[in-house]
């Protein structure tokens, strides 16, 4: 439940940070043009099917769920650097579900044909309480290119992340903070896109969302997720570097929500291509985000960890 609430809070925060892009271009992109047919009720839950079949061990799934953490999954060091530019990412997450997917994504990049290699190290938020781990975290951030954080909602640990990130923010090529406490999210930096003014002004988008909820009764979370999925398509038409960088951030969040190794691989390649100096990544190596449905049926034995949109689709496979 906490993660669900955190996700909504973070979505409100992120959307309020990009509303100025629309206000700067009111005649070309009025807010109502974004919202057309956007808030019709849609599925918003995911169910897991249970059967009498023998259980199987699960390493990862499309949403990054049901993964196990071990020291081996927390650090990836490329072994083949021939003709490649290396970049380093450091990430902090609340729980271990992203570590397996991120490790697989980094391994795929390092064994792939693109002229980049990635070093990655991950920390669970609670690990930062350990003084020795915290010192290692400082050292890793000090020579990183990209920092990624998500669901940082424990005050004393958020303070630790802010303490380490603040002096390194300008040097880092990109900082991506997904739903977290405001003081952490203000450190976001994706090109010219920031959230420095987060929480300091009334949100036009937030008021708009409340109005749409009253009009058709759709849930607040449904509306936020639909807006999240639509905004990147609109932002690419706005004539400014800020809009381009805001789109990169929103696309990154879509990849993150998808959570699969393939999604995270494309996210890292996109960030390297756009923001890491010297990184050479071909555009066709970056796939569009593949999102899991807002509601569906998941079965651990379905091919490719499929999520079935309808009961009929599930029964046809089963």
C-alpha cells in the first residue's frame, strides 16, 4: 500500500514540474488537448492466477517483482572494454525488485554491439544506515555518471541521499529521482529539466486532475498514469530543449515502471546517448517502453511472463 501511495505522490510531483512547458505554449498546446479521452475508466489492478501446478523459482518478471537480492546482483563491472566508452550508474531503491532486472540490463549492454559499457552498483535504502556501506555509497557516487533513486520516503535516509547527491549533482551527467520525498526529487537533473521548484507553487495539473475526477468518476491514480503515458507523445512537439529533456525524464519513468531488463536496457542506452559525453549509441538500439497493463492476469508459467488483458485470453492459453 505504501508503494502505491508513494507512486501517486511522485506522479503529482513530476507532472507539476512539467506543467510550465504547457503554460509557455498555451496556444499551441492547451492543456485540454492533452486530456481528450484521457480519463475514461480503465483497468487499474493486476491479479496473479493460482493453480495446482508445482511452483517454480522466479528470478524476475516484467514489472521487476518477485526478485531476490544478493551481493552478486548489486555490482556489475564490464570485462570487455575494447572500443567502448564506459559510464557508471549508481542506484538506490527501497526494495530489491529492480536489482535483478538492472543487472541483466547492464549485462546485455556490456555483451552487446553498441560502443558503450556500463558499470553499475545498487544499494537498498535501508543499507545506508550502515556507516561502512554509507562511505562506500559516497565513493561510488563520487565517480558515477548517472544516479537513479526510487521510493526514498524515510526521512533520515532521504537526508543521507541528499547529503551525498547535492555536492555531486552538477558534475553528474544525469540524476533521475522517481517517486520520493520532495527534497530528494528536487535534485532531479535531466539536461535542462529539473524539479528545483517542486512544492513551491500551486499545481495547475493537480487542479485539472481533481476537476476531471469529479466529471467522470475515474480514480485519481488511473488519471495520473494515463497522463504519464500520454505526455511524452505531446512533449516531443513542444519547441524547446526543456520539453525534449522533460520527455526524456518521462520516458525514463515509463521504462522504470515497466521494470523488465529490456525496458531498463533501453532506458540506460537512451540516457547514455543523450547525456553521457563521448557515448555513441545508435538510435535503433533504443526500443519504446513496453508497459504492463494497468489490470490483467499474470501466471508465472505463461510464456515470456505474459500478462493477459482479459479472462478470455487467459483461459485460451490455460
